[in-house]
C-alpha cells in the first residue's frame, strides 16, 4: 500500500474544474455571447468534481479503520467543509432575488424554495450539485465499511454492485439532485481512488502525462465537438472518462504536475468551492453596476477577476474560520463526553 499524502495536482484539477464552470456562465451574464455558445464546459467541470470527490474519499479514508467515532468525525468534517459557505451563498441568492428591480438571473424566491435549498434539496443554479455530493458523503460510509471489513461485507458489496448494474441498465434515472442519477461518477471515482491508494508504485512516466492531457483535451470540449451531446452526457461514458482523468492527474507525471501542481491552479483549487458558489452573483452585480460604463471587452475580465477575489475573501472570512470553529467545537464535545464517561 502506498503512503497516503496530499496530492497537489488534484488541487489544481479542482481549480481547473471550477474555472470551467465560471467560464461557462459568462454567457449567462453577457447574453449577447449566448448565440455563439462560446463554451459548454461547465457540466464537464461538475463531472470532474463528482469523480474527484469519490476518488478523494476512497483515497483518504478507505485505508483507515472504520468505527462510529471515526465515522462521526468524518461526517462533521464534511459538514463543516461544505455547509457554512453553502448556506451563505443560498442566503445571498435569496437576498438578490428579493431585491426590488434587480431582476437577479437565478431567482430563489418563496419560503418553500428557500427551505429546500437550506436543507440541501434544492436545484437552483449551481446549487443543484450540492445534494448529490452530500448524499454521496453518507453513501460513502457503506463503502468505507466495505474497504475496512472486506471479509464481513461481501454481501453488501454485491448489493452495491447490483444497484450499480440495475441503475446502469435504467440509465441512472431520477432528478439530477439525487445520488442515483450521478452514481457512476462517485463510484467509479471511488474505485479509482482505492486502486490508487493500494498501488505500491504509481506510474509517473511521460506517457501517463501525455495520456492525461489527451483525455482532458477530448473530454472538456466533448459537448462542443458533439462527442457527448447534452442529452447523452450524464452517464457511464463521461463518468469513466472523468474518473480515469482524475486518476491520471493524481499520478503526477512531470508533464501534468507542471500544470496542475502550479501555484496559480492550486490557489484556485483552494478557493474553488467559494468560487463555484459565488461567481454568478458577483459577476451579475459587476455587470449591473458597471456594464453600461465599460465596454464588453473590459467588463468580462473585470467581472471574472472580481469573482476570484470574492471567492478568496469568502474562503478567508467564511469558509476556513467556520470549518475550524465547527471541527474544534465537535472535538471539544467529544473530549467532554469522554471525560464524563470516565
């Protein structure tokens, strides 16, 4: 089994995927660009996110002993990482939607819709990808148990395999906010992560890097090129492509590491969740406030830059402090409970 360590290139891949979503939404803000369809790479970016989540959960936790305290720590860590900044983004969206005369493009109105999103069951704008992510975090507990107890969990593994096979035959039905519809991305990503963690040595020669870049060059523009049309994108082919891509980038060949482990992409990867959640309102407000005063050629890079700056501020003032506070609060509670039992 290889040593479990931080993989810098995956930070960069996360930053790349988040930037793909930002790039796609330019035409949502500047509708004059929509007819020429300058980019259809947002869904590919989200697919990479999903496969990357599966990969990292299996890679980071799959070799650890499974226990109730470990599972509780894992769930608190995941909640603290996701929910505070997600809740902030939902409230921002609701506020902008209620702002008289603003005409925010991603309307989030009414108590039912707001409650759905607060409960992570909503589907407005970029928020649609959060429910399946959270559902996978819960589902991963089953996978983790199987990884830690392979002899005791053969029946459970068979059941998961049957679920996957039946879902594949049915073409992974259901709304996009449900895990079943995105199951291949998480499961294939987790399989790639487990294989990666168990390998005594990882292929890092140039051919691996070249293969990763070639796959990336085909996968990212796959919808624009008609390889995977929109109605056929979400399914096994793109899930397999995304999972293999994550695996190849994780191998950190010198060719890909120079790109994805570079400081700029790793920085974007660090702020990627805030960027993903907040880029649309920031770019929208920039256009509303300055769109009439500046030419389009200046507004687009300015609004994109504002989105990255806002994401960095959010990461420093909301995302990181909230995560540290909640995790510390949980650890203090665990120590208190242990002391009370003693």
